[in-house]
C-alpha cells in the first residue's frame, strides 16, 4: 500500500512543481529556456501569466498544493523503504 | 575441590545451627506427600515440586513458607507457586499465588525463606496441593573448572535428598533427570536407584523439620552454557504499522574454561571431532510474521543464519562467527520488524502493547536484561504491567522527525531465564492528531523551499538603481514586452488570413456566395482594428534607442503583412466575382495563379521574420 501511494503522490507533486516553476520563471522574464519544454505549454502559458500581482496568488496556491503532495509523497516513500518514522 | 568442601562445611554448620536453636513453631502444617523432580538437562536446574499440605493443627493457616538453602536461594532466578486440584490426568493448575521473600526473626542466615499466600485460609483438617516451579542458575558447577579441547564437559550438582522444610514431612521422593550422557558419580544413600538417565532417591518417610541430606551428582552435560552478560532489547512502536525490535547481545560461555590451545584441525576432524564442550548454534523463536530480520555485529553482516517461518512462529538459527568454548565471548545484534496489529490493542480509552519480555532465544540465561520500549511522540500516561518484579525508569529518545523526543520506558532485570519470557503490557494514551505532525513537518519544509524560490525571482538584487546597466536592463524588458504584443497582433492577423482562405474553400465546396462575402467583410473590419492597435506599438518601439536594430525589421514585418493582406483581399474578390459570373473553375484558377504565387512567397517571408523576432 505504501509504495503505490508514494509513487502516485510524488508524481502528482512533481507535476505541480513543474507548473510552479513555469509560473515563477515567467515573471522574471527568463522564459527562454522554457521553450525547450514544448511549444504547446509555451503557447498556453503565454496567454495566462502576464502581470506580476495577479500571479502571486496563483504562485502561492501552486506552491501550497505542490508542497502538500510532495510532503505526503516523501513520507510514504520513507515508510515504504522501511524507515518507520 | 575447594568449593565442594566449603559447601559441605556450610551444610554441616547449618545442621548444627538448626539443632542448637530450638526453632519456634511455624504453623502446624504437615506435608503429607512431597514429590520433587529436578531437571538438569540444560544449563538451568529446574525443580518441580508437588506438595500435599495438611493442616493438622487447630488454627486455620493462610501462609505457607518455602525454604531453600542459601547457596541455592542466591541463585534463584524464577519461582512460581500454583495450587492444583484433582489427581493424575485430571490435575488442573489453578492461578499462581503471590510469593514474597521473607525474613522471619531468629532464623539462621543459611536458609532463604519465601512466603506464599494461600488463596483461602486452610482450615483444620483440610488438604491442599501446591505445585512449585523453581529455576536456578549457576548451580551446575563445571568440575573440573578448566578443561582442554578434547575433554568432555563435566558438571556437579549439589542438592539435598531430603526436602528442607520448616514443616514435618511424612513421605517424600526425589528424582533427578540427567542428560542422556555419562554419569561420573553420585552420592549413594539408602533407597537410591538409577534408571537409565534418572536417579531416584526415596521414598523417605517421617522426617523431622529441617532435615537435610546433602548429595552430589557429577555428570556430563551436553547443554550449551550460553549466558548473555548483557542484553539490551529496544522495542520501537510506530503507529504507521510496525514494531521494530533490536537486540544487542554480549554472549559468553559459562561452562568449564578452555585451557591450552584451540586447534581448528582437531575441531573439524571427521570422524572424531574434538570440542564437544563448545556450542555453535543458537536458536531464537520469534513471533510469526516477523520481517526484515537482520543479524550483524560491528564488523558487518553475519551470513551464517537460517530462517524458517510458519503461521505460529518464526525460527531463526544463528551461528556466531566462531564456536564458543568455555570463557569465550562474542557480541552481535539481531533486529526484526513485527506487524503492529499483532501487538497493539485498545482498552478503556488507552492503547497497550502486549509483547514478550525476555530474549527469544531458547535456553539462554541473561545476567542483565534491559528492555527499552520506545513509544511514539506525544504518548502520555505511560504505565507498565509485568507478571514479575522489574526496575522501571523513563528516558527520552530523539529519532526521525521528532520535535520533543519520544518517551522511553526502561525495564531492568537481573538473572533472567527462559521462564521469564512472558508477556508484559505497556499502557499509554495517544491521540491520532499527533500522527499528523510528521507529514506536516515535511510539507512545511517543501513550502519554505517554494517560498524561497518566489522571493528570489521577485526580489530586486541590484545595488544601484540609477546605473546605466540597470536602466538599460529596464528598457530592454519594455522592448521585449512590446515585441511580444506585436507578435500577438501579427498572429491574430495571420489567423484572420487563414479564416479567409477557409471561406474560399467553403465556397468551392458549397457555392454559397453570401456567406463568403460576409466572411470577407468581418475579416476586413477585424484587420483594420488590429492595424490600429499596431500603430502605437510601433511608435513606442521606435522611441527606444536599444531597439534600433529591431525596429526596421519589425516595420518590414508590418509592411509585408499589409501587402499580404491586400493581395489576399484581391484574390478573394476575384474568386467571388468568378463564382458570380459562373465562369469555370479553370478560368478562376488561371486568373488568380500569379496572385497565389506572390501570396505564398509573402507568407514565407512573414514567417521568417516572425521566427527572427522569436529568437530575440
């Protein structure tokens, strides 16, 4: 039970972390190397993230959700590998 | 030899003391029948006594006294008394009675007294049957004390053929069960018989109080005299589903010491291996469903071990790195995990852990046993219930993801024999919310990481706000923003062109001229709006000095796009007119052929310029 749970939660957490990094790095106008990500994502986020203040809330929300999933995922990973914390 | 003679002198003095001191009347109980069986097949002397007690006095008695000679009493590891009913096959053992050490006044020092409280007072004339089980360590003395590798292991037992008791004994018998090996010598009193590997003394009739007849039996023992000088058992409870037990052993061979050398050649010689006094294997009985078992020491993993598990138990046979001869020591660690649901239960709002106390190894005597029960963080109201006396204390242990540390209950006991391997209960209170503190700590850790990232990208780390480089950077940001918007608008224009082309294709498919004209009109107005938006952007772009190389390209792009627009519109009009005049398809094709080529070329140039702007 613990291994499956850890893989699933960690996967979701890492995907949301990826979205977070796209948001954050758009703001600092270093969006050059995001283009390596794939033209589809680029076109999608081009339209959504533009102004600074509007994005702070979105960034914090993404960070919160990602940290919840990553936290639980790492806990289940520890339990699955035998470190019963 | 010295030890032997000193003990005999002790016993003679004891007899003297007893006869000299007129012993005050202990109650008027009479033991009508005493049967004693001493089992010395292992390193522990286990004595099982069945006593039939008759109250021949006039008062009812609620206490019974057990006595042992001092040299046995000092080595008493385990004592349990129960009373039973019925005879032979119908014998039932009822509850254990509480036994306490007693020191009655005026008694000689060479006797240990234990007082047993009877379940209900024994009234006049009543009989009661008591079953006493006593285990003694260190009473099988190796004799000779030092042997070579080739010698057999001979030990000596000193006991009394007549039962030492403060009461009158009417009839008694003693049988000593020896291991199936050589009997060197034994004391021959009256009524002594040897049957196979058992020596029977008795029956003796009508003995006075405190009668004592010392006997000595010298025989060969094949048991492993494995003694753990110190055993530390750590039991860690985790509510995520696991009980982890780690045991650290300091093992020593307490039999006859090895004198001379150890020859590996002789030890492994077949068919006559020399070294019967040593032991190689130790068997541990673990609970069923034990997992992740490891056997290691300071050097590393020890691979000489075997495990066999079934639904009732898990048997672990371990072999230390070398065979243990008399006086040799070794140390190792055994660890295993157990499922939590087998050991943790709930009662009356509290949880309790029901786990065995002693070492899981069979036939191991522990001189000093320390059991540490580590409970999860946030446990309160901790209490321990044991069936025998232990010394308790509390500690704190800091482990993974801990804030305040985990409470540890430390139980200590000396001289532990396998009879002590009973279950103890540790009660505590724990609310499930404390379980969430661990993932919350991890979540906060990750969140802090993300916040740092956000702050880093937003914070302005420039030292001077009016330096040329900083201003240039600001300007460049604006240029890029403007370029971005120009690109967006051009993309929208191109989308409008595509729509126009699509309407032409629809026309060729359906022949509906009106919709085609309507599409052209809407596209026309859209394109006009977009070009209006484009103009201020172009103006601002020209005002930036740093964009001096880019603005001509952008203007070129806009001009080309406008040309494309016009050509497309012209083509569209031509095709629609052609359809209105109902001229053939090939005519229309010929008319727009040249226009089409120019359109394609222009489109290509526009795309190239867009790509160039993209890469800035």
